[in-house]
């Protein structure tokens, strides 16, 4: 069975190689090749999952070393894979949801001339993410980490003929490089501390390392997680990443890139448990980001950017839970999995709406679509109910557990974290209800198409300039994945909580402790339901009972700031861009005045001295004879004086 682990990565990697190098002969069937190989990886994952289930809870770890990667003296790095309950959970999520997104893309990208290349990039994305979660050491994990960054750059900027897409891809790439520096520094600190990169010795030896060193490693790992998972302060790339094709948004937000940071923190739990300051930083980042993303999501009229703010917020919940240690690890991963179902379904539903509305993304130009797109309405609606935590659906079980764990932190910190999580739940109910009402309810607010769709743009049934769109249901290749994800959005959370099945599954790897909350689970559930009702009611009062204006009103100062992502780009521009410019100018000034001054001054001094010395070399023999005579006289006089003394 160990030999099958490598095939998990090899199948999509082979698909990427074939599709990207096979040439145009694969244009007609390349999308099916990519989808088939993603499905093959999922089938292998299911086989391995069944095999692990057949073993006892403490004997569910498989490992295989493929080859020795860097054997140099005492330094050794292997390409080795480790499959345990944690990595198995990610494998099923990545390959299962990833395969559904591949199938959805067959219909969504049907009219794109570069569809083969798109599926090659999707396969590359899956392979890189699988390598990341299956690696048995941090150095190999770093390879997958960078592979995910590369694939996201290629997919976000897939329509690079659009300046906005090219800019968004570069922005995502550069912001993530900041986080990647954190991971590289953490790996170097690990090697100098433990003498290895392997998970076993590093995590097993964390108890013997100094708290200061563990804190430094933990903070660098957190910086890496902030980049990949779009957490404050490295969150600015996520909204712009919506410039890529919608299936890319679903893949990034549900199954791959943004989940990498959560995996990294949970996998490195022993390091954070030995560094309380780093753990505090993790829960702080999670709490701040879950509110930050939720507030941003409230003000976005672009349906994909509203969902992007939602992702930022929901990942914030996971980071918060991961920072709580053994009390929250399991619930962080539980929410990650349930989020994978409903967020993928929401993004694919948004893509279906855009497909029907000639690529229109402004929800103020939607309205009344439920009667034209019943399958999209129902599947999107189930994802909506799941994300707001409607009783019985998946989000209800996973998010409630995180809120309970936050209160279980105890003391003032527990009340602050629990209060932030509850407030985030209220805002989530508000902005997601806003999305539902503006898209599927109310009067039609459709606007005439300004011009036919450009070649390579988001595929849609384009109409001539001045014509209204004609909403219609998506083809079956798109609706089937949406239905499957909707089923997962309904049942996944409930299945996880039967007999504490998910806790028992992950506990041998992550550990688990029951928190001692100052409030009962029933009280937390009641409070969550209360804030849910308040959030839904506020959204209904604002967008359900009143006509939605086609043009967004000016709004309050907070609304205007939220539309601009709470000024995150403005902050980056002032602090980093402008700061960088001033730093560069200062360095140029130092270079011109100090460095060049020293160099040029030295050259001028040597030139002046040589000019004066040159006058002594006049070419007259009598001058040289006088100089020699004078010199000899000075030497004789000095000698006689010394003898006399």
C-alpha cells in the first residue's frame, strides 16, 4: 500500500506534464485527460483511506522514501511521503473536491481556446498541494508550498491579456513570497536547532528546545501561513485573485492554497505548544482576520469578491482554532473540510450565475434569478445555509465547536475570542443573506451588455451590445458537481459528529483535549442561533423589503472603507511602496554622497598628489644631480650627528 502514496502525486503531475508538453494534438481531449487523472488520484485516495480504516487507531501511519534527494556529508534530505489521518483528510478533500472542479471546468471553459493548458495548470495545482500535505519533512513540504504558489500565479493570470488579471497574478505571487521567506527562515532555524528537517525528530524534539528558539520558528511559520491562507497582514492578494476563471477561485478557496496555512500550523502543533507567545499570535491573527474578512464581505457588490471576503473570514476561524492547541486542532480541520464543500459549491454557483448573465459579476445587476436557474438556486442556497450555521447543516456543527473552544480558552482572553467568533457569525449571516437576496430574489435589475464578450474572457452566451442577458441553467457538467457539493454541505458536519467520529479519527495525530468553557454548549448554540437570526433579519430589512438600487449608494465611512478592503492596499502603498521608495532614495543619496564621495575623493587626492609629484620629474640631468647631491649631503650630516651623540 505504501507504493500507492507516490501515485497520489504522480497521477496529476503526469497529467500536467502531458497536457503542457503534449501540444495541440491534445486540444480536443485534453480536458478529459486532466479530469480523469484527477479522478484517478481520488480513487487511490479512497483505497488508501479504506486501508487505514482497517487498521487500529494508533497504527494508521504509512511512510515511504522514494529516493535520497540531497545526500551531502552530514546533510541529508529525502523525497519521502507520510500518510496519516491528518494528511489523509487533506488528500480526500483535495482530490475529491478538485475532481469535481475539474468536471465543472469542462463545461465552464468549453469555449476557451487554451482549455488544454488550463487543465494542465489545474493538474499541476493538485500535484503541488498533494506534495505539500504528503511530505514527511519540511524541506519537501517547501517544494510543494512553492509549487502551489507557482500554480496559483499561472491560474490567476490565466487570462493575461486582461491587465487586471496579470496584475492580480503578480500581486498574489509577490505577497506570497513574503510569507515564503518566513517558511524558509523557519526551516533554517529547524536545521540549526534539530539538525534535520524531518517531522518526527523536529516535532518529537520540540520539548527539548528552548522557548525562545521555538517562538522564533513559530512566528516564522505563522508568517508563512498568513501568506498562503490570506490572513492579516498578508491578505491583500485574495480579493484580486478573483480575476482568474471562477473554477480557479473554487479550487484556491476550497481545496488547495488557502488551506495550506491551516495544515502547516496544525502539523507543527508541538512547536506552537512549546511557544505560548507564538500561539497567542496565531489566535490573535485568526480573530482579527475573521472579523476583517467578514466586514469586507458586507460591502462588496462583486459576487466573487464577497465570497473571497467570506473565505478570509472562515479561514480566520480555522486559524483561531488551530491557535488554541489540542482543544481546537480537530475543529479547525473539521471546519476546513466542511468549508471545502460549501465554499466550493458557492463559488461554482457564482460561476453558474456569471455563465448565465454574460459574465456580469455585479450583484446589483442580478435579481430574481431563482426562477430561471432552479438548480443553481437550490445548490447555492444549501451552501448559504451551511456557511451561516443553519441547524443540521455542516457549518452548524464545525463553527459551533470552534466558538465553544474559543470560550474554553478561559479568562478575559476566552471571552474576547468567543465574543469575536460570535460577532463573526452574526456578520456572516448578514453578508451571505445579502448575497442570496441580491442574486436570487427581488425584481430583475439586468443591464444591457456593453459589448460582446472578448475572446478568452469568462465563457458565457454573449449577446450583442445593448441586449439584455437571457439567464439559463448551466449544462450538466456544471450542475452535477454543484449538486454533489450541496449534498456534502448538508451532511458532512453531521457525519463527523456521530460518536465523535472525526475527533477519534484525528486524535492520534493532533491530540485532543476537552476544553472547560465558562458557558455551556447549549448556551453557545443558543447565542449562535440568536446572532444568526439578527444577521439574517438585518439583511432582509435592508435588501429583502426594499428595492436594491442598481447603483451603489455612497454609504457610511465604514462602508466606503470596506469597499476598498478596509484600506489594506492603501496601507501597503503608503507603508511598503512609498516606504520602499523613500528607502531607495535614501540609499541612492548615501551611495552618491558617502560611497561615491569616498571613492571619488580618494581618486582626486591621488590625482592631485601625482600632479604635484610629476613636477619633480622635469627631464633635466642637472636637476637630478643637484637632488642626488643634496640627498647625499643630508645622509652624511645625519650620520655624523648620530656618531657625535
